[in-house]
């Protein structure tokens, strides 16, 4: 099985920055897409950012221009640089790995990000 571990969550002030990291391990096959989703209390889970195998990136409308997703130095590792954080960014952030050949999704346990004023 594949396991995903997130790190970097915490409490920050409005306007601050935070960097999240995700590392995948286990029986990982080729052709994967990794990304970040988030869910705030009372809201549905929404797309934050995705990076494809060729390096193309996609962002949710609410974070575009403020967040940046990038590949880590290790394979199957991604980072999420979050700048100009707002109160609405408060949520549990989940790392996602999607194997395109098997069409299977794997999820991390989530990391809490809280933005206070």
C-alpha cells in the first residue's frame, strides 16, 4: 500500500507564510499526479493545487497567485508554499497521490493550518 505523510502545518498570523510538505512511500508505481486539497469546517473538500508529471500546475481560484506547489528533491514528494495567508485559508490540508495507470487515489491523514488575526 501507499502511505502519505504531511508536515508543516501550524498556527500563523494573517499575512504570514507557511510551507507544507508531503512524502509518499510504499508500493508506488509510475505515472503519478500529486496535489493538495483542503477542507474547512462546514465546507466541502476543495482543490488547492496539483502538479502533473510534466511539471504543469493547476490551482484553485481562491489560492492562485498566493500559493505555489513544487516537486521535492525526493521522488513522490511535493511542497506547498503558502504566502499572504488569510483567515479563509484555515482548514485541514490533505496530500493526494493519484496513480493514473491504475486510477487509484491515496490520501494523507491531513495537517491543520490555522490562520489567526
